[in-house]
C-alpha cells in the first residue's frame, strides 16, 4: 500500500485537486499518513486472515472511515474495536471527525489504490496472512522441513 500511495503522490505532484490544493502537505496525504494507512491495512489483514468477506469489508472500512465527515459519517463497515465514532455512539458522547479525516479530493485521488488492493482477487492472495512472494513461501516450507 505504501508504495502505491507514494507513487500516486508523485503522479499528482504539484497538480491541483478539485479543491485547488495539492495532494500532499499539511492535513493532506503526508508520509506519516501513508505509513498509518499501511499499518492499519496490515493489521486488518492479520486480524481477518481466515475470512475473505470480512477482510474485504474491513479493508474498505479503512477508506470509508477516512472519508467520513461530521456531516456525512460512513462507519457501516467499521469495527467497534478501533472506530472512535462507533465507540462514541455506544457511550453516548460526541465525536469529531476532523483530526483523522483526509480531505475528500485527496481520497478521491487515491481511491484507485484501494480499488486495486481491496479487490477480492488481491485480498485472496494475502488470505491466511501468507506472503505474496512465491520464493518466500517456498523457502519458508524448506526451512520448516530442514532447520539449520
């Protein structure tokens, strides 16, 4: 995910999005936010590694969680384990989307990355939290059978 998001950032470079700002910068798609998205995506794969439907739902929940605003919350696919909005709703407290939300034009620009990575075909490859690298999988089996 990190590589694809960084590529998307380079592709857009200094081009202006629909809101007149660039894709990167303060409160936009920074390196720190890219790493945070990568960590969240990896965590989702590990937590849902045996259920493709749940993995698909929770992977898209990352995107829609970031897409949410105070006027338009989109937390249908989120898990109460990590979603502050659902926790606040359960506890009857207010919740502000501003600190974690990315601007909609930025998310519209990176949606193709989520379309690619969160497709069922792509997620099938990481089911059981296995490696996508065939050599790595092969070497793992060899070393299981023949330890040093």
